[in-house]
C-alpha cells in the first residue's frame, strides 16, 4: 500500500469518514457497525495526520492508543482522549468480524460517533483549521 505523507490528504479522508458516519441513519440496526467503524477510522486518520504534521513517520497500525501515545509526545492534551479511544478500540474490534456474536447497539454507535465528533473538534485547530 502506498501511503501518502501529505497530512492534508489524511485530514480530508478523516473528514469523509466522519461525514459518512454522520449521514448514516443511525436508527437502523444494520448500520450501527458502520457508524462505529467510520468513527474509529476518522479518529485514526486524524491521529496519523497529526503525526505527519509533526514530521513523524506514521506506523501501520489501527491501534488508536498507540497512535495517541505518539501524539502525546507533542501535545499532552491528547491524553484526555485515552479512555474514549480505548473504548472505541475494543468496540471496533468487536464490530469488524463475525466471530463475535455481540452486536453493536444504538447507544454504542451513538457514543462512538460523539467521541469522533469531539475528537475532530479538538484536533482540527491543531492544524490551524476549523471544522
């Protein structure tokens, strides 16, 4: 996979993931997983964009906690998201594969989306951007 080192592209892809999550009809049971996945993916891409913005080489991982820890080296404010990112990471894994019989609930999908929106509002100003 050829990964771009342009943080602007990562920001645009993150915005698109969150736009998809927001546009899905969250009341429909079959989209709960998709809302959670797109919320997680948006946060992941914002974290990677921030690392690129700081001239870091991004690592291949979907682990939000690892990425967030790397971001904390540049800005301790990222620490405030540690519990939320841990929660999303657990539920993200649960949502990705059919071997887990537990489904994602409406409340869980809503919580994931709210965390992602909160994270987006937090991180965009760090690039000198507004939502």
